[in-house]
C-alpha cells in the first residue's frame, strides 16, 4: 500500500522571514495581554505544539489556525487589511489602460480613457518628459508621477497627532 505524502507550500527565505515576524508579533501580543499558551489553547482548541509552531512562524500551520489565534487576541481584523491598498496593482492597471488607447486618439468623451470601473476622472499631471518621447511614454510617465504623489499622500496620513511628524514606528507593536 502506498502512503500519501503531505503537501507543503514552497516558502522562500524572504517569505519565511515574514512568517517568522508574524509569529513574533503574535508572541508579543500574547505577552502584552498576559495570555498564556494554555489559555490560547483552551480558547482556540489548538494544541500547544501547534501554538509553538505559530509563534515560530511555521509555514506548515494553516492560515485558519493563525486566524483563530489572532481572533482570540482581538487582532483578526488586521488580517483583513492585507493587500487592501494595492498601490502596485493600481499602477499596473493604469499603465495597461494607457497601452490600450492609441497615441493621439481620444474616446468620444474627448478625454483619455484612463478611468475604470466608474471612477471619476482625475486630471493627469503634466510629465516633465522630453519632447522627443512618444505621447504614450509621456502619459505613462505622468501616470507614474500621479501614483508617486498618491503614495506620498498616503505616507503623509501616518503622522503622529501630537507632533505632526511622520510616524516611523512600523513595528506593529502597541504602545
């Protein structure tokens, strides 16, 4: 009789470090709340060895188990924030939209068709590209500048209320 081998995800070292950071964050959250592994095990129904694997950031533990532990810690909503603001995806989509319109042609509305999904049209900032570049390259440049300015605006929202300086504490720890 042939035994079935368990499938495991291929996790590269950089991704493993992210999982290890998640495990460390979970461990710190438990300590801050003075919640022991025994308490987490009772509340989640997970075994202590599984909890130790979660604290180590093991990739063999299902995401559902990670979610259960986060829920007990009151942090489950944080998981919903993953990939919520996909800046790279928006940039790629904007570039793709620009490629689909031919240089020098305009849709019936008289505006470039750089909007999608019923989103309002935002004027594209003028690119400081040399005149020798084709119009499509200039439009791509202007879109990239717009995306950078949006990213800078997003960065400006993470400021401390008391001093107006950018919030550089990105460790995810509670104060």
